[in-house]
């Protein structure tokens, strides 16, 4: 039997979510471990079920990316980061970690970046943000072409 031990803030419940977070058809587990950004950023720990070992793999840096959700369009994980701007990060699971491969940063402009073969982020699109307040806080489902 697997056992994991982590500290948990005393402010929120665990808000556990059992769902397929990597598109393999198996249920995975995510729970809330903290909160940041004046309550706007929910910090979660993600565990991916490995059917070969019949155990869960703890995704070590999952708590570095707030507001995680599964993006079935791109078969990746999205993180919505609320700062002075709003950033949608597009993440792939590599071994026991999340690896960011693209991001959309929204402030008065929208900047779309993609990681190149050398591992550096390059701007692939930049334009003025013309949306409303609701649009500012939306998670992008695609970055090429840009779609909510």
C-alpha cells in the first residue's frame, strides 16, 4: 500500500478531485494543499495512476502551478495563474513532473510563447487585449490558434 505525507494549510478543505488528468482512461487524484494570491490561486497536489505498477505517481512540481485542469483539446494540463496579469500555462507530464511547453500571458496585451527545441520560450504572437473583465480571467484551451 502506498502512503504519502504532506503538510496541509489549515485554511481550506482538501477538495479532492478524482478524474483522468492525463487522458489515459484511468482515474487520477488531485487535492487542494493550499491557497495563494489572495485566494485566487488554488494550490493542488497531483497524483497520476500508473496501471503498470498499479500505484500513483506524485507529480512533484504540481503545486508550482495553481488552478490545474485537464485540457482534453490538447491532451495536456492547464494552469491558470492569477497575478497582475493572467497566465495560462500549457503543461505535459514528463516522468514525475509537469513541463511547460507554451503559455499565454494576458494584461493590456496578449503574449503567446512556445518553448522551442532548445528549451527557450519564444514569442509566437502578440496583440492588444480587447476583451472584457470576464475574458481576462478565462483559461485558454488553445494557443495556436488562440482560443478560450
